[in-house]
C-alpha cells in the first residue's frame, strides 16, 4: 500500500506493520546515509485507509520528520 501525507504527496510504500509502526519499503528510503534501509512511521499518524492508500494526518513534509530508524531513533 502507498503511504501519502494529508496533502496527497507520496511518502513511501508499506512493507509491513510491526510493533505499532509502519515499516516503509527500502526503495522509498531517503538519500545519503538514509538510503537503502527501512524507515518507520508510528501508526498514530494514520488518519485513514482509502482503498490502497494509507493517508497520514500530517502533510508529507511534516510526516517525514517523524520517521524513525528500526531502533526507534529519529531519522
């Protein structure tokens, strides 16, 4: 499923749900040292599920600041 911000901007693709967080696909990871590994978003940011899209309650530019590493540390 695609993860989008409240503004409809693509944020990532769901790879799995684990421990109250969405694990985003590696192919949607950031750049530089954040490239090529999973990032996580807390399920508390999910506003709705619309068909095949998970819409977050924050715009994509804000939601990305809430992404975490597997260790729960901020990205």
